[in-house]
């Protein structure tokens, strides 16, 4: 679906990517994460064409057509979209650009978005739903979702995620999330990519990654175990082990705990991964 090769990008003198490479497969749901400022959102903007790389290339599969970026949906709460227009005016403009004969506004009605409201008057959650509705009308091949899930209320978040899950079940679509809150999307993600210093530090299928990171609570850890990160308490230590091997269970005098994706990623971000 996407091939990124030798990508270079900077904000002024601050280099974000220096020879970055990445492949994203068709119909894959990928989560890109990492500490703030590592370049997660920048990467999505480069893929979407909002930003231009200094050098390198971003190639799309032929299934995305002659003008692939017309088949990309990009949702971000930091991008302004038709701010001065009413919802109805924005829909009409969008239909004319993408030659859409019929626009289904059921999603807008469910979230109480009025056609005569101005976009700038909508709540952040309503804007996200409106933007998603516009994108769905274009039948996208690639959907880029940039750190918006945590910024909308629980009700609208539920609607948003249901639409994404419905999209996955009904369409051949590739989705890339950028997020630091994983609990809402953990069950739909296939692959996890952790960025560090402009490079890929971790790239694993989600189930494989979770099987390789465990927390061991004990007083003393046998020598040689690969400690990713540790938290010291007065009466015990929590060790986060990566890569974990099943034979470690018989070697420790303590509890071995499975982790959710949030805890796994926090261990990498909190610890030092090399």
C-alpha cells in the first residue's frame, strides 16, 4: 500500500527524519506511537501530502489510482477545515470537488450536527464526526487518524470507533492511527510501530509484541534477564522484561504479569530501548 524510502524532513534546523524507511501493507491497521515530538503526526502529514519531504519518496500502490492522495482520508483535530462555512455549504463544496452524487448525513443527525451551523461553532468532537462523514463519502482506500480519539467525549468517541470498525468490516481499507491512548483501539490494531529519534525502534504485530513484554514483580531478578524498564518500590521491584521467554517463568521467584498495550508501550517509552 505505502512504501517510504530514504525520507528526510526537518522543521528549520530540527531534523525529524534522516533516511527513514517504512512499508505499510494493504488492509492493515497500524498504530504509530512514541513520545511527544518524535514525529508521529509529521509522518501522517507527509503521507497525506500536507507536508513535503526535503528528499526521499513516498510511493502508493496502484490500487489507489492515478491520483492516490484523493483516496486518502486524513483526520486531525489540529487541521482547520471549511471553518467559515456552514455544514451545508461545506458538504456542497466537498461534493463538487469529489463529484459525489449523494451525501449520507445520517451520522451528522445522530450527533446533532445542524446543517446550518458554522463549522467553527461545532464542538471538537462534532468536527471530528463531520470530518469523518466527509471522508466516508469519498470511499477512501487509506485512512489516517491523528491523535483525535482522546480529545472527544465518550459518546462521540463510541460513535467514531463504531464507524471505523464498520468500515473495516465492509471495505478493503488500510488504517494508520497515531495515538498515545490505546485502550479504545487495542482490539482493532494489527501492528505497532514505536518511533524513537526519527527511527523505528519497535515494529511488531500486536499479539507478538504483547507476548514478548511481561512484568515480573519480585525482590531479586536472576542475572542475564533482558530488563527493558524497572520501577523500584520499598518492598519490591517491578521489572519489565523484553524479550520475554517462557522458560523465565521457572527462573523467577515472583509474579509474571501479562500487560495491555498501554503498559507495554509505556515500558518502552519509560525505559531505554536500543
